[in-house]
């Protein structure tokens, strides 16, 4: 499960965002090092994409809370437990089922995610990124609700799948725990994900090949390792 990730860095952010996702980024939300409850950026299908106006972009980028806040939530503290949605239960869990049923798909841009490596017997925070250095596009769901002040608050969650047999991602988390990974979409599936109907959504939640990923332990004496 991913509770910590790095958004696109401010340096060359607009250029990299536009090149990777085909749209301009929203205003800088603040922190680039994100944990549940932090304000980050996500991409969703434009709500007016179907009207046939060439002036309307296919997608838009927004800022929202990392951790999905369902419409029935009374406050945003729920983000501490809704930052990841398991693909196996997303259609039934009260926190996520409405967003899944409505196909409120989004893509979360990230330079890296962080997971604990327990191979030494203790957790070492490890940075995971794409081998080619390009931004990740993580499959997610978004939601919105009005705050007590009438402000529209957006939020999002990352979708996860089992990684017990994934050659790369099975290295992380405690040895006896189930291995999980976020769904990192291939670039050519971004539009498919944003447009997919609920009945077609699950087929797009596939693991990225191991050879596309590399990891760097955060300690200085640990070296780069890839598979």
C-alpha cells in the first residue's frame, strides 16, 4: 500500500506535466512530498468532454486531498484511511463504491512512490520510480463534496492490486504481509482509464512490468537496485 509519494517537482513541472499528460498542471498545491490528508494534484476526464466542442479539452487537472472523502463524511479525517482502495473490494466498500460505480476515474501524477524494504530485518524507506525517469501516472478515483463553508473540496485515492507474484514489488513490506502495489498505468492507457465505464474498469488494473521500475533506498550507504 502506498501512503507516501512525491509529486512532480517544481523545476520543469509544467513542461513535464504537459509532455506526459497532455494538459497543463493546476496551481502548485504546496508540498511535493505527500502523505494522506495533504493537498496534491490529479487528472480527471473533463466534465464537458462529450459536448463535441473542440475547445473543450479531453481532461483537466485539479488539486485535491490525498485520501478519498466520500459524500457522507463529516470531516476530512477519513483521508488517513482512504488513501488506497483495494481493487478486490472497491465496488463494495462504502468509502469507494459510489466513485467506482460512477466511474470517477483519475490519474495521479507522481515522480516516485515510497515503500518499506524489510530485507535487512528492519524497514528502510525506499524510493520507487520509473527507470526512464518519466512521471508515473497512477490509476485512482476522485470524489467531491461541499464543505460547511460551501467550498467544493476534491479528493482522490490510489487503486491497488495484489503483488505477491510481482518480481519487483514483492520485495516490499513485512515478509508475512500480503504484497500490494499501486496501478501505474502505461502512458498509452491514460485515456482508456479516464473514459472506461465501470464494467470495463477492472481489466485496466494491471501490474506494470518489473523491468520498468527501479528503487533507491533512502540511506546513503544503500545502492541502487533494479530487476
